[in-house]
């Protein structure tokens, strides 16, 4: 073989070698970029117990997840299991079986109830009580779509994007007076969380639905944290949370004076910002009512009290941390009366749990709310379930 032929054969081999080397170099560079970016920007994999990004609703829960949910103060320790739709509930089919009257519960962490076993949640107890007293061949099914951190707007979006697929006959909204108004209004959200922008959906005071689709950066980071094993592993080494199977909550020191002060505004005469928050809340309830009614179902609301309304000790402890608040301007029943007036104006049936909780507290030795965590104890769930069962029957909301 002459010299020219040898050069012809070796040239492709040399080019192939360069391409292989270039490929390995590119992959290695991408790995270095991913590692450097995550370390430099503080990326960490999203815990399986946390909420994932959902462009249409804001957040959604991970399906088929199991972890231990623990109070740092020793108030509870519970194993949380989410079903195939991400709900802290038993399994439910999307298609409604024949002869079943379906009730869909929309609410925040009070319904999600990670503090207690699923069977002690008021939704599961409500279903049992309704079926124990069901007439004829009627079967009741209660679907618990409670999710921590949601306000009325996100509950409306959950219903129109996911909840209506269950074809419910009755939609029950659990409205928590302690912070649902804050969760509904962007300026209050910013003040409560000390942030400059809100990147999940909310209504403007003029009724415009602001849907940023979540910030692009957050969507990209969420995808990377869920889909890059290498980056997640490296992030763990630099202090990331990983995929914990034990979640500790309820640190009293984590509640700053600022975070406590904002929701306490619900007890004060509303200024322009708070009035706009109530107007937005009314609009979100109206939109949800229209969507539910259009689907041929009914909407009803049960108003969940704040523990400061029920317990004098909790109220006094809060005021002690905020001594500059003018006590004479505070009204412990103001948020309850305000939301009930909104619901009455829209002809939405409502159950006020405040008086019932106050009366029960005087009779029972067991608290209805955890003292540090603030959510329902098993006794609080049982009382709520019983009250809902009696009210749904007496109000004619059941077949």
C-alpha cells in the first residue's frame, strides 16, 4: 500500500477518534456545568413530601408517597401516604360508580391533616357517619382534596382542572379564617412571606386571573431537581434535603413576629389592602360557585375557626408577642362574620363551626387544636365530622 492510500485510511479513523473525544468532553462539561450551577445557586432536590410546580393550579402534591410527619414539640408522629392522585386520602376512581353520591372537599392543610392517620381525618369520619345513616340504597363517597397552603383561588383552579373530573354531586369548601384571605391576595402574600413577587395564580381586585404559569426559573429548577439524579446527589452532599422519609415540623421559633403580625390583620378593621383581599375572596368564591353549578353540582362552605378564636390562652399569647396592637380595635369574630356575610350575599350555604368549637372546648378535657402546631387534633376532626354530617342532613344538601 502506497503512502497516499495509508493516509486515506487513517484519516477517517482519526476523525472518528476526535468525535468520540469531543463527545466525552461535551458530556463531561455538561456534568461540570450542572454540578457547578446547582452548588453555586443552592439547588436542592425537592422533597417528596413537598408540593411540585403545576402551571395551571400553582402547586400539586406528589402521588404514591410515604413519609413520617413529626411534630418537633412531640404533639404527633404520623405516617403520611398519598394516593395515586397525590391526595392524603384513600383511593378513588375518577369515574363515579352508579348509585353513589359524591362529596368533594376542597380546603387547605386542615383537611389534608397530615398530623393524624387517614382514618381519623374528618373526611373519612364524615363518609362513615353518612353511610351509617344512609337512606335506602344511597351510598356516600367523600373525596378529600385538602392541600396545605392553598387559598380559595387555587381551590377554584384545582376544581376546574382536576376536581370536576370526579363528577361530584356536592363540593364542600373548608374556609380557614386564619389565613385564607391572606392566601388569596397578592399584597398580603408578599407581606406574609417577605417576597417581592407572587408566581402562582391569584385574582386581581378587578377580577382578572393572574396566571404567571409559575416563574420560568422555578419550573426549570423543579424539572432538574426531579430528573437529574447526579445533580440531586451532589446537592445532597452540599446540604440539600434529598428525599427525606421523615419530616419534622412545628418549631415555635420559626414563627417570626412579622409572619404572625400579617394574619392578625384579619381581626382589625379592614384597610384598603385587607378590603381588597376580602373582595378577591368573594370573587374567587363566586367563580367557584359558578363552575360547580354549571357542572350540575352544589357548593357549600364550612367555616373553620382559628384557634385564637376558640382558646383565650392562645389569643392572649399572641397579643403578648404583639404588644403594640390596639386591643380595642381587635374583634375575634370579625373574620367569621365577614366570610359568612359574603356567603349569604351569594346564597351559598354555610356552616359556622365557631360557636360549636367554643362550646365543645368548655366541656372537653382534650384540645381541638394542637397547641403548638395549630391544626386539628383527633378530637377536632371528630367534632368537625359530626357537625358536617348533622348540618348536611338538616340543610337539605343530601339526597
